[in-house]
């Protein structure tokens, strides 16, 4: 009996199931138990009634409040189980202050609503030293960072729009189990150096999820550092960026069904081991399409090839000319790793070899 590629992939996914992060069990943190109290507000302040719903009734004004020495924000959420409903209004914080800081757990920031501007140093929303918080349907721009998650595991960042940031769209640090779902991120035409902007960065945040996000016009669209293992990267559009679509240094991730077209560097670049890479597309990238580590063992030492990766049923191609990289690895490449396996990958519907032809040299 002949085994088709789809059946084979099902079996392979079963083998990789042990790597599924906990964040896939539920996309939404547990809803807070609210007190039922609704508190109308329209000025910067501390929100500290556990379980209450605070609702904006006008565009927020007033003096920012301190949340740590020398740092200010328009709103500080300091109790658990709070819902902050922006109710369609705007928070316009002064240039050296943030928009909202959450320093508690099981809180919800809900739009529609907007936060801008917070130039040149402000972060629109910061989730710090809590857990199970949610930010949903908020538009933010003209700031240093859109959403920062720091030491706050199991948060949900969902359906937000982040534009014209100077450093990062979504910055997640030391926060395992973070779910980043359905967000739209662009560096914006007003940014002087959009190539220096990172769309989404996961640092030391394993067992996380990046699902259905769109990132364009940034430097590198999505970056996973070496401490963000066992992460799901599924169905993201990481196209038209000035760097690469996806850059990952971590291990044991599942990278499934992403599109990384038309980037100025590579589509998808992996330096980790034991990753499953399937059903992705990377067309018309300036350098290469989808690959593992370095093509040359003596170049870019900081981006070594990993081992035992499985790359299956991906496509990469296009027409971008490239005079500096040999024709062979332009769409797919395998660096100096061991035990990597490539199955049913194609360019323009035709199978593409990954092993270099005899005598091929590039360095």
C-alpha cells in the first residue's frame, strides 16, 4: 500500500505531538470573576478595585501616575480580575509615559479603543509581573513599543493593531505560555529606520503560540530566541519586511502554514534543532526561501545549523534575481547540521533538491 504525503504528515505530526505547548489548550486566559461593579472614568489614574469593570467615558486626559521610580503611565492596573473597557475612546499619554501598565493577574484590557502617541520612549501597554492577562482589540501607534510582556506568563495578546513603532511591535520576555493571536503590525511610514524594528520578539518564553498574525514593513517580522522552545508558529503572514520573515534560534517548535513572501532577506531561517516545518510558503525573497542555519560553515557563526529538523511539504520560489548567492540554495538550503530531513518540498510545483550537487562550493 502506498502512503501519500498527507497521511505521512499526519503520522509525523503525531510524533511531534510531545512538543505541543500548553498554550494550545486554551487561547484565552481564564476570565476573571468580576464584582459586577462598573466604574466610569475619563482621566489617568490607578485602577485598584479587584473584580471591577472600569469603562472610559471620554478620551483620557490628566497627569500620568508613577508605577516605579522615574516611570509613569496614564493608567496603572494594580488589582486582580479587573476589566478595563476602552469603550471606543483614546488614551493620549504624554511623550515620556506609557499608556497602560498592568501589574496584576487575570486582568482584561478590551477595545475597541486606541492609545497614541507615546513618543519617543513610551510603551502603549505593559503587562509586568502578573499572569493570565488579556489585551484585545486595541489600536496603538507612535511609540517605542506597542505591547510589552515581561515576567507575565500565560497572557493573551489578541486582535490588536500596532503601527508606527520605533523598536518593537510585541516584545515578550520571560513569559512562558504567551499566546499572540490575530494581531496586525507595521512599522509605519513615519519611522525613520523601519529595518531596525522587530515585529514580534519572543525571548525566554517557551510553550508560546504565534497564530494568525500579520507583520509587514518591519525589519525581522518574527524572532524566537534560543530560550523560546516548544512554541507553535501557525498561519502567520510574515511578508514584505526589510529583514526576514521568521528567524528562530529555538528548538522543538512546530512551524506550520505560514507565508513569508517578498522579504528583503530570507523567508524562514532556523538555527535550532528538532523543529517541524510544514506547509509554509516563501516566495520572492531577496536572499533565500526556507532553510537551516548557514550554508557556509565559516560564516555567520552566530547562526549555526541545527540538527534533526523535519521540513516537509513547503514551497519556495519566485523571480527575485540574486547575483551573490549560488543558484542551488536560492529557494531551500541546509547548512552544516546533522540528521535534517526534507520531504516533498517544491518550487513552482516541481521538487527541489536540497543536497548540493557534486562539486558544489559557495564559500
